[in-house]
C-alpha cells in the first residue's frame, strides 16, 4: 500500500496537544485532568468544538463515551473507528491517551478539508475513565461498551472521597442517552498510543505495530505469622514481614526465569499491626504476572505457589496465594495489523511488531471487534509522570500510519 497523501498536519496535531495540555496543566509541565472532574468536562467540550467545526456529529452514551462520527458514502456499513482517552493520572503527562484522540481528530480534519469521501463512516471515540485513577477499575467506558462490565456497576462506583461515578458524570454534563453496546457494531478499531516503555526509542524505531496484548494474572498473597515485641529475641519469631520480603523477591526471579515477555510486579503491600516496634503478624501484597505465552503465564503462577509453600515451611508462617483476576492473551486482528505494517512501509517508516504489556481500551475492544494498535516512542519510556515527553516527529509518524490504515480500511472513494 502506498501513502494516501491525505493532508494530515503534524504541526496542527502538535498545536492541539499543547492546547489540550493547558486544561489541567501542572507546574511541572504535566496534566491533572482526572476523569469526571470539571477539567475533564472542559477537555471534552474543547474536543467537541473541534469536531463540530469540521462537520462531525458528536454523541455521548450513558457511561460518558464520546462518539464523534463522519459519515461515509454508505452509512449502513460498519464504521471504522479510532480512539483513546483524554483523562489523565493525577500527575500525568500530555500524551498518554490524548495523542490517540487528537491524532484521530486530525484525521477527521484532513478528511474534511480535502473533501475526501470514504465508503464506510469514520468514527473517533474518547473513552471514559481509561486511567482508573479516580474510579477503579480502569477502562470502564470501553469495558461497559464491550459487555465486560454492566452499566449499573460502573455508575455505582465510588472514588476514595465517596463521590459516585454516575452522579459525577451527570454533574459535569456528560451523561448521554446512547446505548454503549451500540459500539459493538463497529467494523474495526485502531488506537495510537505512546509506548510507555523504552524499546522504540532505544532502537531508533519510530513506529511499533502492536499485534497482541500480554496475558495477565493478578494474585493476592497473605502471609500470616505472629505478633512479637521488637525487643524480643530473634530465635522464636514468626515474622510475616521477613517471609513476605523473600517471596516478593521471588516474584522478580520468577519473571526473569520465565524469559520472553515475562513480567512480575508487587504493587501494593499492607502490614498488620503496622507498628514500629511490633514484629508483623500479617502481610498482604498483590502480585501481577504478565507473559505473551499462556503456558508460561500459568507456570509463573504455579512457581509462586511452590515458592510460597517452601518459604512457609522454612519460616514457620502460613502463606495463602489467592487468584484475584485473570486477563487472557489477546491477539489483535491480523488484517488490521497488516494494514498498519503496510502503512508504515508506504511512508518509509521503520517499524517493529511488539506486544503491549499494559492495559488499553483497545485490549477490551479486541474481545469483540477487529482491533490493532500503533505505538510511538516516548522519552526514556517514562509515562504516568509529568515528565512524559515525545517529539513532534514521533507524533507525526504515528499520525500518518493511523491515517493511511484507516483510509485503507474505510475505503477511500474520492478526494
């Protein structure tokens, strides 16, 4: 496939990114535009004004997903969609999620200005609460749309201050009437995102073609020992903290031993009684394992259970490993992945196939629809951080690959 010559503007995309970054901008150069806050509403309103200025319709569904639509010659054909999210972490950056939304907007702008007509409609989606920073879990908007969560459970979620998701959505004026499940009728979905990792920058490759999402297993681990005075002798102790620390180290060892895409993380740890001069009687911690091979992922969980049993016997403690959540290996659509490869080749851009080890709306969408993702580098692999940074050239590389793949999929008619 050769380049489409659709007149997308990397400079205009960059200007839009910087304008959106002013909404919730932080002193350190990042963004705090958390979901369902007034700032989220302001960012949504700006996106709506930009979309309507190029003749697109804007609808909102009952969980707040924004659906921006440009009709094709045949409105009955399933639409080709682009999307990501505008919400950020409390100390987030300018590009995580936002790049995918505003690159999609730039594709719509270029279609409008050039008078290009497509056979299928082209849609841009701003998904609600991808980050999960304020309301947990993440990816709620896409999860409801794809039937993985119910509307009722999501609208009833509360943030740490007790605010209710549905009430906050109505308060900022972004609860619509559309049925989120209608988005399961889309014909294809593309998502452009920063890598949130160091590989593309390290290797000097401007485009990553994401062909799969790694499988994940989350486990809860509870280590039970015995309270004991910190001034007491060392010998008789049943120290839950020491046993837990050994098992935490084992999580890293297991991931490294698994090789390939293996990843292991302990992200939370709770101590009881949490006193400076008491030997802990209980420690709870989370384990997150990820891998691109289902058998290897299952083996990582078994290895943790085996190490837990070994440590429990040696240290005289109880250790319980409980499955919490499992996310299967999710392959992306082979036809759409090849469309992205062809688009990169047509633009003369180096690319590599790669997985995503991070959850994105595209991973939920891929459960129901043909889906593929594009990654572009980010400096130092830093994300979820005010220091998050990309270059205009990287943004433009992702933009042109997105544009060409969308046009090839939607069917360019004229213009």
